[in-house]
C-alpha cells in the first residue's frame, strides 16, 4: 500500500491536464510539419512553374502523409562503423530541442504552456541544443561528409546566435521584459504599435523605427542560419556535402531530422512574430481581436514567415563557409550592435 | 483467433482489416518514392529534363535524395561500365529496404549500342543488382520514364507484405535445411 | 608557315632524325620523325620563333599492325598554322619520349595512349591507366586485342 | 567603408530583386503537362518504338546490315515458284522471300533511324509509341513475323522438297554436263537457303 | 609595458591532419560519374586527383567496327548534350575526304541547328553551375526553355537528344515547314529568360561572391593546357574557331566573340567563364537570326552519294567549335568502308585536365564551383 501511495504521490495533481497541455503542441507540431512539407513542395513547384505533387489525393494534399507512412516502413540502418549510442541518440536530441521550445510559445493569451519569466532566454537556450544533436549525428556517423557538415554547422549556429540574440535583446529592452506574454501585451493596439515599428509610444519613437526595422531583418537572416536554410544551408549543402550531417540516416531517424528542421523553422518564425510582429495581436487594433483570433493571428503570421523562408530558399544560391562567417561577424554583428546601442539610448532618454 | 495470430497467415485469410492495412502501407510506399540523385550518361540528361517543369517528376511524389540511405529507388540512367559496376553495387547495398530499381535506356537494360564491342561495358545492370522495371529507349522520352514510374507504383501497390513475410520464412527454412 | 617550310627548317636543324614528309592532298600532310628525337623536335617547334606551336591539339596513338605510332597535331595561336608530327615505334618496344613537360595538355593524352594502345612514354611523371580500371589487362585499341571473359567476377561478353 | 556599405546594400538589393522574380513566377501559368492524363504533342516523325509491317517486308535484310547495333535479326526462306499461295507483298509485287523470323531486341536498339531509311518498301518504321516499359527484359524482345510456326514448317518442307528437286535436276544437269565434259559442279553445292548473319 | 613583440608565423609550417575525401563517382555535383580524390586541410583543398573512366564506353573501338555512316549514332552519344555539334566535324571530315560539297540549304540548316544546340548546351552549363552554387530555380527556368528547343529538334530529326541528323553529304530529313517561325520564337524566348536569369542569378551578390576570384585560370596556362571554348575565352583569349578558322559558312555571319574581362573579379575566374557562356547565347541568337534570314527555302538536303562510302587512304584532322570548346576528329582511313581509327579529341577531356591546376588553395565548396564552371560532360571525357 505504501508503495502505491508513494507512486501516487509522485504523480502531480493535474496529471491529465499536464498531459493534454504537453500533447497539444506536439499534435500542432506534427500537423504543422506535414503542412510545411507540403507547402515546401508546392511553393517550390509553383515558383518553378511546375505543379508539385499532384497524384496523391486531390492536388497531392496527402503527399506528406504518404511520406510518413513510407518512412515508418523503411529499414533503419546503422552503419557498422558508426558509434551506435550517439548515432541513435542524435535525432532525438534534435527533435527534443525543437519540441522543447514549444513549451513557452504563447499561441493565445489563454494558451501558454508555460508562462515563465525568462521565455526569450529559454527559447534561445533550448534552440541551441539542436547543434549538439547535429554534432553528435555528424561525428557518430563516421562519414567524412557528415563530419564536415557537423563542423560547419557548429561554427554557423554559434556565430549567428550573437546577432540574433542582439536583435531579441533590443526587444527585451523596449518591452522591459523577457516574458513572452508581456512582450505580446506591450504591442497591443494595431500594427503601428508592433516592435518592428518601435512599439507603443508617442511620435518620438520614430527615432527607433529604422533600427527596429533593421533588427527584425537581422533576426530573420540569423534565424535562417540557425535553421540551416538557404542561403545558409552549408551544413547539408547538397551540391558539396551530399546530405551533410544526416547523410547516413535513414527511415524514421531521418524523419526526425526532417521534422525537427521544419519545427525549428516554426520556432524561429514564432519568435520573430512575437518579438517584432505583434504576436497574437491583430494588426487592426481591437478589430478581430479575441482569444480565438489570437491563435489565428499568431499562427497566420508565423506561417507567413515560414513561407518567406521557403521562398528565400528557392530564390538564392548558398554562401560559402567563410562568407557565412563574414556576413555573421562583419555585417550582422556591427549592425545589430549599433541598433542595440541606439535603442538602449532611446530607452534611457525616455 | 486474434488478429495477431493471423499476421503470419497469407493475405487471403487475413480478411478485410489486414487487407486494408496492407493497402495503406503499400499506398504510402507507392506514393512517396524518393529517388537517388544519380545519373550516369545520356539518359541522365533526359532524366533532368523529366525533373524539369514540363514533365515534373515530383508530381508522382518523388523527391531527389543525394544519399542512398534515404532513397527508395534508384534509376540506372545510362551505361554501366565495369569500373562503375562495383560502385553501383555498393550504392544498392547502402540503400535501405524496401528498395527498387528502374533500369532506364538500352545501355542499362543490356549494354545497348555497346553490347557487341564494348569491352568495358557491363551488358545489363541486372547482372549485378535486381531490376524491377525496364524502360526501353535510347534515351527514352521523359514520358517513358514516367511510364516506368507508373509501372513501378503499380507493382508496389500490388505487393503483399504479409504474404511476403511468410514466404521469406519459408525460404529461410529451405535455406537452413539445405 | 606551310608544312613544307616547317619540314625543310626541321630538316636543316635535325637532319637524319626527320625521316620524311608524307603529302596526301587534300588530306593532311604529316612529318615523320624518329622517336628518339621527339622531345627535342617538339621543344624546337614550341619555342623557335616562326614556329611557336604553343597549342597541342591532339595526341593520338595508332596501331599500324606491325608498329605503333604516336601522332601529334600542333597548332599555333600566334601564327594560326598547323603541323602534324608522326613517330613510329615497333610494337615490342613502344617507347616514345614524353612531351608532357612541353605541353601540359599532353599529360592526359599520353596516359590515354598508354592505356588504349600501349605506347610507353618515357619520363612521364605518372604514366598509369586513365580510362580503364587500374588493374585492367591489355591495351584495348590494339587490333589483336581480345576482350576478357571475366572482370572481377563480372561476365564481360554479352 | 563606402565599398563595405555598397556591398551590403548590393547584397540586400539583389536578394530583393531575385525574390521579386520568383514571386512573379509563383503566379504565372504553369507549363507542366500532366503526363498520363494529358500528353505533350509528339511529332509524327518521332523515333520511338519500331514497327514492322510483315505484309510489306520483302526480306531484303538491308535493315539488318545497316543497323549499327545489330539488334535486328532476320531470317528468310526462299519462296518456291510453284507455291500454291502465290504470295504477294502488300504493294503488289511478287514475294520472293518468306520472312519467318524478324526479331527486334528493343533492349539493344539505339533508335537511330537508319533502318527506316534504307528499307525499300517502307515496311519498318518508327512509331510514336513509347509506353512499353516492362517488368522483364524478355518482353522487350519482339517478334514481328506474322507466320505461324506450322506455316514456317510447311514452307520449310516445301522449300526442302523443292531444293531436293532442284538439286536432283542440277545433279542431272551436272551429270549431263559432265558427260558433255563441261565445267565443274562445285557451284551447285551451295545451299540456297538464305542464311542471315549471326547476330553474335 | 614592455616592448611590443612581433610574432611571426610561418603558415606553411602549421599543419593539421589532412583529410582525404572521395568525391564521386556518385555525388550530386560531379556532373555524372567523375571521381575526385580531394585532399583537404580543414576546408582548404590542397590536392585534387581526378579519376576518370567511369563512363568509358569504348567509342573508338566501336568506330573501328562500323561503317562511316554507322559511326554517327555513336558520335551522338559522346557529348550527349551537344549531339548536333558533335556530328558536324565528323561529317565535315568525311565530306572533305570524299571531296563532296553539300547544298547551300544544308549548310544553313546545319548552322542553325548547331547554334540552337549551343544555346541548349550553354543553358545546361549555366543551369548546373547555378545548381552547384545552390540555386535550384534558374536550373528549371533554363530547362523549361530547353524543352522548346528540343521540340524543334524533334520535329526536324525525330529524336530529342541523340539526333543522328547530320549525315555524310547532307541531312537525314528536311526541316518542317514552320521551322523558321519556330526558331525565331525560340530566339525571343531565350533572350527573355536570359534577361531574367541575369537578375536572378548572374548578378546576384551572393552568386558573385561565390564565383568571382575563384579558380583563376591565366591565359598562358590555359593555352599550355590546350583549353578551348568558354574556358579559354573566359581567360581573355579571343579565340573562336568560327571566326579564326571559319568552317562551314560561319564567315557569312556577323557576330562577336565574348571574352572574360574580369568585371567583378580577376580575369579568368569562374564567373568570367560563366558569363562568356551567357553572352555566347546572345551571339548564337544573332547568328540564328541572320541564318534564318538568308536561308533558301527550296533545295535538296542530301547530296548524291555512292552506296558504299569509301574515302581514300590517308588521315585527316577536322575540328569545329563545340559549345564546350574545340572538338576534333582524327580519322585514319584505310580505303575500305570502315575507318581504321577514329580518335576524338574530347573537349571536356582536355578542359578537365586543368582542374587540379586551378583548384589548389581554394575551399572545398569552391572546388565544386570550379568544376561546374569548366562544364564537362563525362560522356566526352571518357568516350
């Protein structure tokens, strides 16, 4: 009896509620990932005057489901010479990093899985876990291409986190909080109050508008680098490194990488939405504002940025690894510092 | 008899549930075939043309993968030389099951124009790896590639997973006894 | 500069090493030289003012039955004139000096001629097979070549 | 410094230009032809699957000789003069050769079109058909001859009989000729069955 | 504070472990089945050893066994992207041996077809170059246009890729009646797309950064390696067989030879080689327009020939300007209807041999681009 009581005590009070709250982002993540895969296929096709998948369901909308069904059936290969524990662990770590970020993402004012005070910081911290997974996967595969891809990825993600963090930090300065909910609330009242236009305030905020605009752009660029998307997809650059760090992965493990990539895309798009583009707020002030609309606006804006990422991918060539560093350290970083400096000054004066 | 007991039985006895389940699995494999980004010779140019906008191979749910680990089928598009044959065999072995092979063009089918005096040409890729569909032509039209793809999809759809498992077991038994 | 003038000038310089000028209009005329003098003649052809053949178009090996031949097609970007140099070597000792040091493009051409015909180019820095696998036997473009039955357990004939 | 700013601006601006172009294409009319449902027009002279009209073929084997890859195999039988069928080729001329074997191996064919240009009766031609991919290579070996096996045996027998007769006649003639001290009889020995080149 | 100490580093002595990487034969951007053995110092390439022969299809052996007309299908399969251009030097050589002059109309059709094929080939070259740099979309725009060109080829010859269209003494078939209009429509379309690609890819800052100052090939090295075509012209050498040694009827047309000028980097870098191809497409358009205007409507397309083509004994070397460069055929005839030997000077074969020379010291990602800028077709490298 005692043991049962002990186990029972271990289970928190609102066990079911916790499970539900944890599951909602997971379901959202899976549905979104399927949609994003389809979106990627379709948008790339339309840009290239093609049609994309057409023969799986009407207009090919069942394509991602077929892919999942296929990937489940694929043989799960582990190379003989690979370091098996690390090799098998890597995709889970990457997926975990992506999924954990959803813990603080405020979908609506009534659905924030975990409303912690250091939300922005948490997202950045958890987002960096992915790089550990990439290195693990790349190194454990015992493949030279994977190793090269992993090495490039580390250098890239570390250097692009700094300008990205600078951009986010200036938002924290403007909102005087790291709490994502508070940041959202600070942008209420229409498109003009979003942080991309300097946030709420009187006309003297015009001084900071150019800087916030640049910072939002800087964050968009560094988020591309963090998610390994073109023009920064050198860790998996197909024409050089075959498939980069996931060269040796097959079946569901590869699907994990695949999902995590799209999940990360959503996370960075969500952060961009929250910090600069008003989060759940409607662009028309109180019009179309409310708990239901919150989800609509938030997901809608995030999807828009996901689409922008896809659009960029099918437009641009990719950078070389040293140019990537150049852009990161010599272009984005100085610009973000300058902008941050001015925004801080502005806050001090106000 | 539970459903699980029926798993090892042939499809005919499996009834509707297993049949539908198998259909869904087959549907997934047939509709989402990723191919190895791999070209050998002349047919590879038509292969590229087939991927381009006018013919758009991606309509069939195919995505090019650069690594054999993630590929479901390989298109041998061109002449297989003896020097290359060992590599192709290796590539085939690196691919994860279930995997398929389409041999495209005369050269891959049987050496094509080079079958007579080609001292350095492998006369047919089916000498080293199993081939599921043969597409004739030199080079085939892009539509012919797609015709081969449709035939492959048809073949996958009619595959019997559970029956195959049973058959494989029988085969292994025979092997063991022999 | 026509091929006759080139021939006469070479004949002056090298004497016996230049064997003859084969003329066959409207087809190409060629100068036949001794294999031992190939390097020197080619060097002169490249560097001597008036010749300045700075462009090696093609280097081919030929199987003439009894003998093997190496044919050099030269071109001058400056003067826009052409020359065909031929050298004939016996099949049992097919040695020709390499001209790889004169024209870098000869590197792969010589390896190809070695691979397919079996002419051995002396002083070539890396005379290995180029088209056939490194463990291939025989020189396929010789007239008496017989294709192997098996290569690495793969059947070769149809 | 100016160079630096210029480069950054150029980098930004050219990306915008590129994105504008791709955005414009996003809404353009798509060029894809959805193959099994719609078809791309194929000109009538397209060189796809070969087709032989056996009623037109007169067995001249010029296609077999011109074929660079030797994928055509033709065997012919001489038509006996007193054949009861009085065979005709579709264009009206008298048939001199039966074609019991006319095989094309499409696994070897290089679709160069040389055979169609040398054919005197236009019996062999390229069609626009290209959908004949198969699950086994043997299906690509196509036999075009319209003669049934029984008919082939019958014609062969006929020919053999005829040849025997001819031989006898020739032997007779030769004997007579020998009697008349004329030339040698070696010529008569050659087999009159037209054998085609072995493809290997 | 003490005296400042100058630290001198001898970079040549700092050495980390070198990594030997095997690129190919199956690799997305080796343009087929080329295998490169690359030695890397970090990301820097220290040595490149190309291993070729993975597509060695014994063309020269086959040519010895075939009659002269039968060789043409095999020549198509050599450089399978530019079949029309491949056939031209061969048929010109045999015609010269036989002493035939082909009809006027044939010459014009040949020129138009060659130039169209040149455009198609350059489109593939630029497209795959973009693909190597990571831009996938221009690739498909080029392939969309190429499809229109192939439609013309198919209407004329019946095949889409390997035509067997130029025959000794003429053509295999006459062109279709709407040929001229179709060709002019294509010229228009090609110009439109090229304009678009210039904005989308060629003058994109990222693309310029990737390709400018990468893989510099000086002119004297290019000549010593016997490079030809856009590779040679990219190094600033104004040499084009169509102008310098006009064959066929190229002396009747007015066109320029674009050369690399180092607009965004150094003369002879990858960007220059690429831009030469883009500009040559425009020049080809000009030639096509002039040729269409001058082309006679009536006329025979096949010269009378003996039934068996038996050129006199002797040898001939004929070359013509392929899109890839200078393609030569060395034909030795022994007086029978089969050639004694046909040696092809593969343009890509020669151009590829310069790769180890120009790719040392660049990064691994650059190596892929340098290879792409040389524009090789493995069918011609290995034959």
